[in-house]
């Protein structure tokens, strides 16, 4: 039986407390790209504050600013006569974190001029304590006490995203896109009722609307599903931030920063447009399939007639890991006679040459006969927590692709997703076919 | 007798210890305006480090960057619908201090790529503790211990100028041009043997070379004289930094950042081109007159027939101070019969209208008959610590100006300077005449 799609009209309103709630609002670089847009962000914040919410805001650098700063850092040593870019990640962090610092100060000023009490907070001031991995630090602890204190007195906290302070008392950045993680971490630290991620799309869709115009915005999606969507190419949210939200139970609401701030109802119980990422318990009518994701620019490598002995997988993937090649799908069949097998896996297109060269060097150790490689593959994935309790989801996908003449190269599955590797030429066709076969294009 | 000029060829070399010395090097915005120039600065620093000096560097923001950030801060509330610019000075500091942060990180990277061990330091990391007057904070304490510690191990400290941290644990900036003050404060904190201020001129001159091409670079000038030169319009150094240097006995060396770093001899005992600002005890052949300074855009206000009663000066200057008008030269003659007097003073041209309006409002209280005002005045000053012990310096000036047909409007004197107010049309003539009459144009 074909699983039915989730109907967004059935979505219940947020279980927001009728009393005052505590909100984190996060705005990315395109939402704060210039002074006018920062003013627009201030209007969004004012709306929530006026509605009686306690508000903390996390901001990114103005769009383009981080790229400029990163470019300076990377170019500097080259100018100084070096061939390969070399830079101290601690200095990188010092330079690049200045972008969020500027946005935070400007937004605080914009809010103040609109009559909203506000102050900016830098990572070291809160403090947001991180580990010492400069350039891609992880948050270890956020002291939310003073921010909670001031929110209680009506002050909006404007927090510079993307940054914390390391054990060495120096600025540590969380890696590109780290502002989402900042916002979720902050929400956990101040025990926020919700973390609103304002972005240039108005939510999470059943699939990419550029490929399938019938894609619909999901009113809710579970953390687990969003993790699969995010890591499979839906660029709405950083994977890390969703992981963090799952661990701390932070409900994320993805919404558009380009909606008119004046036209949005922020009163308790209202349901603004967007997608709530939450625990699956909160999703009343859980559907079997939630969305179709895809990832482009994959390359397939097959090692033929590999000797099927213990340790062969380590012999293949050890050298690849050392060479920093990110291996994704891995398929190994049971060999017929227990002596040789075929091993297939995917790597990013851009790493294919490197991967092939690494494997050729390790040929004797691995003991394969032929290395076949095919660039230009696409991985299409069917995602839904409902798969756990429903049979037949996979066979529905295979049947549909077969009917559309799409050749399946490899398949991997997890508890809540089925990933299928196909030729890039069939990507759009496959996405549309799967979107339709699970009824995702229907109201 | 006409005092003779100081001869720069008689200048003795720096009394630099033959052993390793500790240096602060300061580079302003035009010296770090782009990546190439930052690399040039790194070469200057490397030269000193290679010569065996322990080095700390203080840097400004890249030229134009501070103006851009200030403009954003000032424009933000206007965009938000305010008429007059309004902004929280704490947020101003947060935004604007990011400029020096970027330069410090980039210079540290440039140094590292040239094989010089270096790290950047932000105000809050050292820390540079300031008072709470955000936007124009004063340094209260700098903890130089960790920097001294690391310099001893061969690490160059690259310090973001212009910034410290206030009692509220927020970034506090020292006001425009505050990087000079940062450098001198740092030099005092780490007990540096010298603070080298690299700038776009190669030293302090006997007068402005754009007016008098025969102006000569001074090899040495005392703190007191430099204070007068700086406050009278020689734009080489911030007045505050010279005051701080005088208090802490920090020897400042003003030199050019555009000299080729490779061609400068930094070995102990060498005398690179520049001007040393030091205690007068260090100036072996102290001359009577050191330089001729001038300040443009002065306006003269004369109150005629002011009733000569106690408290009249307070009645005049109190309201002007309240209106934020900076009064400079003040001349009051003893009245003939003890009943009425004339009072003359100068204000900046741009404040003339405001000053006149304030005074008219206070006319009854002050009790003057006529208010005369003349814009377009220039103040020319003769400066030299030798005046203390030499008579006739003033009369030489008056005689020379008289011979050149320059009408003197007002005169004020201090222990080491004579200031003369004249019509702007005679400014260049007067500067040249005075420069010549004291022999400053002669080797």
C-alpha cells in the first residue's frame, strides 16, 4: 500500500505557552547584508519583543564580508612569498570573527533607535566557551545566566554568531555556517521555547522546488528527518546545529526573513509560515515519507575482484581517510565463493582523481584487479521516520524508478532513509517520480 | 641677540643599550591600508626582530575602514527613522574596534609567513583596562606581563591599537587617533626602551614643509615642545599620546613607514632618519626656538566695554563651555578706570555662529556693549624650551612681523611658546619670516 503524504493543513498550532515565552531569533548573512536589511531584522525583533516575548538574537556577518576576510587571510601569506596558503587558525579566527561583531553592534543600535532596549554580546563576553580547535571549534559551554537576567528586565540580547572563546582566551570560530549552531546553543543555554532561524527560504520543503514546482512546505519535520535532509543537500540548516538541537531538545522554526515584519502575527497560539523542526512526538500525524533529497556531484568507484579477506575494508578506506577523501555510500556484496568480491562506494566528484591515485598506490595491499570510476552521479534519497513501521517503502521507490527507465547504480538504506545512486542525467526525473509516487505533491 | 638654531648634524646617536633592547613599533592606517602595505610593515618588524630587539607592534585599522564603520554606526539610526544621529557609544566601540582587530590578525599572519613568531592581542586579551567613557576612553592600566614573558621567548606581540576593555567588560575605544596612545601606553607597560611611531612623514619638522620648503627635520624635540607642536596643528602625533609619554618617560621616535625596510640599519648605535621625542635632559645642544607651528580656521571674538566686575569671565566662558565651544586664546586687558574692559578670545571658525548666539543670549548677565567677531584668523606660534632662560625671543618675533607688515591681533604666551593671532592672508608670510628670523632654515 502506498503511504499517504502528511497534510500540512492538519498541522496543529505551536504549543506555545499562553504566557510570555523565550525566543532565539537567528539571521544569516543575506538577511543582514546591508543597513536597510539590518533595519528590517530589527523590525522582526521588535515585533516579537512587542508581542511580549523575551528575545535573544544571533547574527551572522553581512553577506560577502566573511568571504572578504577569509580571502585576506588566505592571500596574506601568498603575498609574503609563500607558495601554498598558510595561516595560523587563531589569527584566522581573530580576523574573520570581526564580521559578526560589526553586525551585532549595528543591530543593537538599530533596535535602540526603534525604542527596543538591546545590547550586543561577543562570544568572549557571554562567554561561549569552545574547545581549542580554532577555525572549526565546538561549543563546550555557554553561560546564559546574565542574558537570562537581562531578558527578564526587557533587554534584547544581540549575540554575534559563529564565535566563542577557546581555552587559550582567544576568539574561536565554529566553522562556516556556525551561526546556526550558535543560535541553537544559545537557545539551549537560555532554555528558549523556540529557536527561529530566519533565512532566505520560508521553510523546509518536501523536495527542492527548483526541480519539482509541486514541492510543498512542511509544517513540521522531526530532528532525525531534518538531519538526513540537511546532510543530503537541503542547504537550509547546518547539520551540526540540527544535531545540537536534537541533543538539547531545542525546537527550531525555519522561516523567511523577507516576509514583511509588520504583517506577521506573533501573538501566542498563532502559526506563522515556516517549518518547525521538533521531536517526532510533537508530530501528530506522522507520515511515512517526509521528503526527497538529492546530492549532486558524486562519483562512483568500484573495485572489482577484491580478495575477500579480513581487513580489506580497512585497507581500502584507511588510505582514503588519510588523504582526506570523504567516502559516502559503501556497498559490498557477499562474494559467491568467499574468495573475491566487488566493492562500490562514492566520493565527491572533486576528489575522484585523488581517490583513484590513492587506491592505485595501495593496489598491492588491497589486492583488487580492476578500478572502475564514474563521475557525474547523483544520490537521490527518500526520507521519513515512518519507514521504521511501514514496509514496502523501498520497493515503491525501485518500482517507480524502473517504470521511468532510471537505472539504479547502488542502494544504501538506513532506518529512516533509502539512498539511490543514479546517473546525473536522470536526477530531475527521479526526484519528480519519487515525489509523486509517495503523494508528496498532493494537499 | 638672535638665538641660533639647533644643528641636526650635532645630534648624538641614540643612547641605545648595546645589548638587546625592547621596542614598540606603531603603524597607522595609511601604513596598513592594504595587504601589500601590511607586508611592508611586517618587513619593518622583521628587520627589528632580526637585529635582536624584542618587539611589540601596535596597529591601526586599514585606512578608510574606521571611517566606513563610523559611517555605518551614524547612519543606522537615521535609516531607522530618527532625525538626529543617535547611537550607544558601547555599540559604536564594538563595531569600530573591529578594524584594528582585522589588521592585527593579518599582520600576525604576514609575520608568521616570513618566519617571525608572532601573535595578535586584542584589548580585552592583554588586558588594556580603560575607564567607562566609551568612544573616548582613557587607559587606566595595561598588564604587560604576559607580553613581556612572550617577547622574552622571541614572540612578537601584534596589538590592536585604539582599544581596551572597560569596567563593564565591553570594548572601549580611545577616540580617534587613539592608536598612538595605545602604543605609548603599551611601551610604558612593557618598559620599552623606545616607541617608534611609523607614519607618512619622516619626522617632526621645524615648521610645515608645505609652507616653508626650507623646513628641516628635527633630530630631537622635548616632550613639552612636542605637546605645543601637536596641539597647535602639527598633525604627526596625538596630543594625548605625547602627554602619556611625558608622564611615563617613554621615548617616542617618529619615522617613516615608507622607507625601504631593507635599507634601514637597525643595529645598536645606528641613527635611522626620524625625530626622537624625549626628555629635555637628553637633548645635548638645546636651542632657544625649536619650531614654528600654526593653526588655521580660528575666529576672533571681542566683547567691548565689558563691565569689569568679579565673575565676568565666568559669565562669558561658562555658557560657551556648556555649548561645547572650545575657547583658545584669551586676552583681557586691565581696564583704565577699573569700570569697563575689553575681552578678546578665539574659537574655531566653525563654532563662531554658535558662540555669538550664546553670548548674545547672555548679554544682560555679562554686560557688554558690543560684540565684534572676525572669522578667518590664523594663530602662529613660536615654540622652544630655551625661551625659559633666554630673553628677547618675543620681541624678535614682533619686530620681524612688523618688518613684514603683518598686523598682530592678539598675543598669548606660555613658558615655552608665544602665540600670535593674525589675518589668514598673512599666515604663510608670517611662518616663513619667523622660521627665518630664528635661523631655523640654516644647517
